[in-house]
C-alpha cells in the first residue's frame, strides 16, 4: 500500500464550440466500517468550494471545514447512517467559470470512529452574543405604568 494524492479538474471539452462543460468525479464502492462515525479528508478546493461535492450512497454529505492541514483544510462529514453498509463514495467537482475552472486536490481520505465535532463559526458566536444581550436588555427595561 502506498500514499496517494488525487487532483481533479473540471472544465470545458477542448475544441468544443460552443464550450461543453463537464464535471469530474472520483468514486468507489466499498464497505463503510461498522465503527465509522465520520469521513475525514484533506482537500484544497481554493475558490471553488461551492463547486465541490461529496456523496455517500447517492446522498450529498454536509461538509464541516476543520483545521488547516498542509496544502488545504481537513474536512469531515457524519457517516453514521452508512456504518456497516456497502455503498458508493463519490467526490465531484463541477465546472466553474474561467479562469477558475473547478479543481480540487484530495489527500488522506479515511473513515474514522471519531465523532465529528462541529465548532461554531465566529459569526455564530457574535449572533448568539448580540441576541442574548438584547434579551437581557429587554428583560431589564423598566415596565411602563
């Protein structure tokens, strides 16, 4: 067994007029381990994150961006529904507009027994703080007689 890194690019069919746009997929059918709680991988998708999709069993996974790793970010997704089942895992990159055609680099793809922990974005914390402050302020206001 060796270590592999995969690069995927979507774009136009060379010489096509009008341009024919094609997506690119990498997929394999196999067994999801019985103890799997999450799918984890490192991806470099640059400005094309909205063009990058991961499917398991034909259902798109909700990706959670975790810490930066090497050339990209570690991503995770909850896969407990598919634990112990044979199904297809598919990574797809859709074509974007020039000059940033959809592209992705993938590395370290694995199923993990670790439960995916989601950390709220800073904007979520800000919204919760402002909402809590407003509730406190309204509760403390003197009542009109």
